[in-house]
């Protein structure tokens, strides 16, 4: 049943991305981040109340830092969704596991003492290299279509998401429940979105267009709730790996709903990223078996 909840979570996040892509025709990324945060804040408050989880925290600074980098990742991802094929934007955002693995390999190399013996990060390094090859293959078609900037922003969303995830792990180590962490992230998203809206300005409001903002928050909340259920009895490798079904849903939506053509090279790149992400997740799970869920 946990595996099914994770698939439903991936479907929820992919559906949110569909709504973001449609809504981006009329609203900028700041507005999308604001509404995603506001609706998510209400949902997580209700969920925390149901679970009897207090929203008071002793680690406001850690939550603020997690929210800051999380909002940067979310805004970059929403921008990439607007400017790239949906499947490409989804895939680049799911690179966070590979980036975390890259950080681990880089840290091991910097801390390596040749006298202590040889490095033991070979499998993880191979997963990282495979992921980077996948990125090159996935981004090649976007370069041909003059979507380089959006592709770079999408790539950055995955990098920053990796930093946000490591901060989530730090909050988990000090005992912060996931509902509280996600609630403060939603609060940070709403606040940051409001500030950015004040700077960038508001789009012309049309109720027919604004209706697409509602499912952005609803599907994000559904995805978060299903992910929480999937991890409610402890993280497992199967459950963690099934989060990558979001890339599959994204590819299907990209082709069926938007009529976007995905080059064979991009399909191969996505497959390599999925494989390297699962491998990196499995290898990382040995070091942190109870790591929290990755959010989108």
C-alpha cells in the first residue's frame, strides 16, 4: 500500500506541474509560488491539526533557511516548466538525488587521505556520472530549440532542491515532524511569492484564468499528503524509488496534453537520470535509512 501512495504522490506532483504550465500563460512564477504556498499552508495546517502536531518550533532559523532555498528551487522549477517541455522540466527537478550523491562524492574526495586507503565511493560516483550524461542528452534538444536559459534554470532547480533536501534532513535529525517542516515551507513560499509579486507586479486578473491557480495548490497538497502516507511506516527503497514515476507521468502528460515531441535522445537521457537517481537513492539509503521524503 505504501508503494501505491508514492505513485499517487508522483501523479499529484505531475498534475500540479500540468496546471503550472497552463497557468504560466497568464501568471508569472512569483504568483504561482504564492498561490501554491498559500493553499499548501491551509492544507498543512489542517493536516497538522488532524495529526495533533504542534506548529510551534524552537528552530525557526532552520525553517527560514530551508524555506529560502526551497522557494528558490520552486520558483526556478516553475519558470522551467513554463519555458521547457513538461517532461524535460520534470526530469531536471528530479535530479536532486543525483546532486546529493555528487556532493557526497565531492566531500569524500576532499576529505580523502591516501594513507587511509583507497576511496570507496566508486558506485556512487558512477551513478553521478550516469546522471550527468542523462542531463546532457536531455538538454541537447532544448539547445537546438533555443531554450538554453530555461534549461539552465531547470538544472539549477534540481541543484538548489538538493540543498533544500539536506536542510530537511537536518530538521529531521533535531526532531522536527514532517508536517511542521512542510507547513513552514508553505508559509515561506507564500511570503516570498508576495514579496516577489510586489516587485514584479501582478498579472491582469481574469477569473477564467485564475481558476487554474486552485488546482496548483490542490494537487501539490494531494501529492504531499500521499507522500506523507507513503513514508508513514518508515522509508523503504521501493517507496523512495517510485517517486521517479513522476517523470513517467510528466512525459505522458507532455505528449498527450501538450502535443510536445520528445526526441529519442531526450528519452534516453530521462531513462539514464531515472536509473541514476534510483541507484543514488539506494546507495544513500545505506547511510541514512530513515531519511525524509523529497518534496516537489
